[in-house]
């Protein structure tokens, strides 16, 4: 009987873990905020990428990026910002600078102790926005 109860509990917990959203697996609002804060810090000290953010409202950037990550990862948020094309038109972002920014995001997730498996899942959710950012 004890073995049956143990197996049932393991099955239920495995099912619950399987069905949790990426947002929940990341750690929710607090972890997303940590990733975004780390990302801004990474940008601040990167001479290649920082010029793209000159004159930006950093508080708004952080708010909208948090919303975007939350929404794309299955969290309870709705992204209310402008489209990626609207935000990035006229910036002439190159492939190299886009890739550098992805590297900075990976650094930010590493500093937030996000497991690589979850990093890859989040990057896959963000990847479709790439075409809306380059060479506009």
C-alpha cells in the first residue's frame, strides 16, 4: 500500500512539473525581473550594443521586456508594447549586433542561474522576433 501511494505521488508530481509553464519553471516574476536587470547591466557595459540604447527610457524598456518574456513564456502577462518592427525601425541592427545582444541575454540568464535547458526554451520563444529587428 505504501508503495502504491508513493508511486501515485511521484506520478502526480511528475505530471505537474511537465505541465508547468516555462514562466513558472524560470521562477516567475522575480526571476524574469532578475534576468532583465542583469541584461540591462550587460548592455550598459557593452560598447557595441550600448549605442543602440542611447536616449532610451530604460525603465520602460525593462517593463516591456519583462512583459514580453512573461507573455512568451506562458506567464500571466500581456505584452502591451510596440511591435518589434516599430521599436527597431531606423536602428539598422546588423546580424553581428543582434547575435551580440543574444550573447548578453545569455550572460544575464547565466548570472540569474537559469538552467541551460530553460535558457534554450526562452531563446526559442524569442527567436521569431529576430526578423522584425534586423536591417530596419
